[in-house]
C-alpha cells in the first residue's frame, strides 16, 4: 500500500509509504491520501501526515511521469488536475486539523503537501526545498500560494529561484514549522499536538483555518462579515453551549460528548 492508515483514539496517522522512492507521489499515492483523509474526517478529530523511511515526500515520481511522456507526450497539466490537485485540496479542505510530521526531505510537490497541512513539526535532519527550478519547471501543488503567505514575496522568490534547502531550524525561524524535534520523538510529539487539538471542536478549528487563509484576499469589511457568519453558525452548536457551561461551572469542556 502506498499510503497506510492507523487510528489511535481520536488521532489518525496517515503515512506516505513508498520509502524506496522517498515517498514520491504516484497516482496511487495521491488517491490513497485522498481516501485516508476522507476516512479520518469520519472517525478522527485530528490527523498526522508523515512519510515512511528517510523522507517525508520527494515530490512527483518522475519515473511514472516519464512513462506518460512515452505513451502520449508531456501533459503535466493533466497530471496536476487529476492527481496532485485532489490530494492538496483534500488537505486544504479536510474536516479536521492536520499536522505534518516531516521526518526528512519535503521537496517539490511534497513541499506543497507539507505546506497544505495546518501545522508542521520537523526533525533536525529534515529540510524543505522547492526543487522545481532544478528540472526546468515552476512550483506547483499550491507552493506559489503557500510560500508568499507564510514568508512574504521576497523570501518566497529567494527560496524557489535559488532552489536551496531550508533547514528545519530556518523553517521554524520563518514560521514554516512549529518546532524541531528528535527523530525518535517526531510521531509522539505530533500525536500529542493532535490530542491537544482533539480536545477542541473540529468545526471551530476548520472554520478558523478557512477564515485566516482567506482573509488576505478580502477587504476588511468582507472579513468582518465572514467572521460574523461563522460566529452565528458556530454559536448555534451544541459544542458552543457546552463551552459556555464549562466556563461558568469552572471545569474543562467535554466536546467529544457534547453533540451526542
């Protein structure tokens, strides 16, 4: 299986599982990621995305793409539309918070996958690299959107045009990652972070994600209107009622059972 799935309590762990090719993305891996995220949305409250072996994800499987060239000629637009975009959109639109546990290189489209997650942890050996300039292409899989939003236009240009590696320490300094942890601690720390998020209300977290990511494309009054609409909807929920009761009763809210 090119993607594996494990559920432990409220936390789903989704592992890109092609270690022999540094978890390079094939059509099968992309569709497997979409399926696992859908499953996690139905039965978990947070998801950890990681890679098997020494890499998080080395980007597109160029061998598979080259086979497509031989059959029908280059059509990278079709590859993106049919495989890469559904995978990235599944992360962006996930119905639960997502954490990338980056255990090695996240390159090319793999960088796009990592940046599409809500939060990121990295080991000291891990690094981020755009990689596209090295093969005569432009960044894809959302990288041209994510990087400027995270680090600004000038730094995004510098990272992508020079094709240099961004270390885990620099990623933290730039706000691309939360922390650098030891390789033996990575999954444990990611799952602990997932448990913190699982104690909250998934719909609240997903709504917050949407509001923050879309705010820069809105005028201020439009952002206020979006916040108002979100608050009205969330304010009608059983989870909000439980949160208010817990605050007044000076106890921890039980969101897991509040809507049952």
